[in-house]
C-alpha cells in the first residue's frame, strides 16, 4: 500500500464543497434537458421507423444506425469542434466567442440526439409488442385510424416500454459525464478539476461515484412507482 | 474543405486503431472471465455469495465508465504501491466495469439452459464445476453469442473514453492531429466514418448469428 493522505474534509471545505454541489446540479439539469430532447425526438424517430412510407422508414433507420454506431465521444467532439466550423464564418465566430457555456449547449444537443436513437429502439419494440387484436378492436369500435393510433396504440406501446425506458434515462445520466471532455463542469468534470487544485482525486472521484449511485437509486425508486401506476392490468409484471 | 489532412496523417491515426483493438480484446476477455464468476455468484443460493456479487454488479452498472477510469487512475496506485501508468489502470477499470455487464449477459445465458439438463448431469454423478464446464456453459455460450457481440461493439466504442487519461488510441490521435492542423470537420468526420464502418460490420455479424439461431430453433 502506498502512503496516501486521505483528506475527506476537502469534500465539504468552503472552497470545494460548493464546487461539487454545482457539479451535481449541472449533471441533473443537463441530463434532464437532454432527456426531454431525447424522448420527444426518440418517439418521432420510432414512429418514422414504423411509418407506411418507405423513404420515412429508411430515414428513421438511418438515424438510429448512425447515432448508435459512432462513439458518443466522437459525437461530442463533432458538435463542439466541427459544427461551429461548418456554419457560415460569422455565425461560427459568434458561437465560439460570444456564446457563454457553448460546451453546455453542445452537450445537451449531443446527448439528446444520441439518447433519441436509443429511445427510438425501445419505443419501436414497444409498438411491435402491442397485440394486433387491440388495434383491430379499436378500429372495429369505429375509431378512425388516426384516433386509434393516438388513443390506443401509442399509449399502450409507451406503457409497455416503461421498464426499458427507465434504463435509458439512467444511461442518459451516466452519459452526461462525457460532457466533461468539452469543458462542462458536471460531477465528473468537477471531481477532476478539484483534483488538479488539491491532488486529492481519490476522495473527489469516490464522492462522484456515490453521487451517481444516489441518482440511480432515486431514479429506480421513482420509476418503480411510475411503473406500478402505468402497468397494464392483466399483463405480466416485470420479473426482476 | 481540405481532405489532404487525412491522407497526410493517415498512418499516424490508423496506428492508434492497434491500441484500440488491443484494449477491446483485453476488456472483452478480462471482463468475460471475471463476469463468469460474478454470474455464478448471482445464481448462487448461498446468501454470502449472492449479495456481494449482486452489490458489485449493481454498483458498477450505476457508474459512468469515464468516472470508473478516473477513479482507478487514482485508486490503483494506492493499492499497488507505485504509479501504474495510464494503460494498466485503464485496463483494470475496463475489466472491472465490463465484468458487471458481462455477468448479466452470462447469467441470462445460463438461465436459458433447461433445469432438467443440470439435474440429469447431477444424476450421472458429475460435480458442480464439471457440470458448468461441460454441460451448462457450452449451451449458454451459444445462446448469448449475439448479446456478447453487441457488447463487444459497445466496448470498442467505449475505448475512446481512455482519452481522458491521455492514452493514444485512435480518437486521441485524431484529436492530437486536430490540435495541430485545426481541421475539425474533416478529422472528426473521418473518425466517425472509421468507427461507423467497423461497428456496422460488427452489428451485421451479430444480426447474422441471431437469424441463424432463430432458424435452428424453428
């Protein structure tokens, strides 16, 4: 064992304690914003993948393939470094020099579009799992195809994809840590930053990992309640 | 647009792919090895085996990999007693982290083997490890092959996270070229295409295996 001077008091010291709290808060709102983008866009991509038009289906499939087969870190760099360079010169300069926290916005958009590709797959499998009889029964009662979709198929599909969606929201929180590479000071980034001032990275990263554990436990507890409420009576309960 | 920057630095950047593949292989084999034991722990009826294994799996699954890499970068030297270097600490992080994911895949595979087979093996007088080695694992491996390949693709993508501790794998090298040449659009498009092609080939292979398995079942 190497001699290592543990100094846990760093975590609640006057300088670094607020930093850490700020990092945790950033993780929370960044992930939630990305989740809002991801779930809406994801639902749209899922619907596109099931659309009756071949071109739309192809576009949806291409979206999922592209975003799933490129590492999130490459996507982060792309949004942060390449997108401002792709825009007209004036606009790029404005983004790089005038917009405060550009990394934050890039992170939200990047994480949102990436999450959308995963959410789309989850929701699509939910749609495929809706029994044909349910849709047929709705049509037979005289609902128009659009109303069947709007009031029967979509709610049913979303309700059965709930358990898997909770996994995606957890991934969204975990993936938000990657925004540290484009300069966002969220929990992981803050742990690294405090280390560079104090050389007590072990304490700060341990604290950060407990933060992610706590977030996970909260989300799991919250979703257990939501799932119970949204459960479709008569279907099997989640086994684990 | 100036695509010459890619041809000029092609050798240097693709050289990083060697390290990327090496890391993927180590993470894959180490993770599966440790994951096997964790899976057995998760399936054990002994409480003192089941609970620690489950706690391990749930803990690591709640963590971002980038933080685990960081964490072991600080933690490993404390245990070993000397600085380990970025490569070894990152590989330890990958093995510990991936083991938790592999254990769940392997557990699913083992649970897909009918119970009667294990009972029959026990009835013929085989011991626990012999049964695992010759009866359960060979069948379980076949069932979980598509999931394992999907995970391998994820690991391949995740090796790019070693960027944070400065390992010069593929993405890090692209990044270094970018800091010198300032050609972000071309370089990151190139990186994206390389990852996309390799990962797509991998997922096509996984789909192929899945279809073959479905066909053999029907």
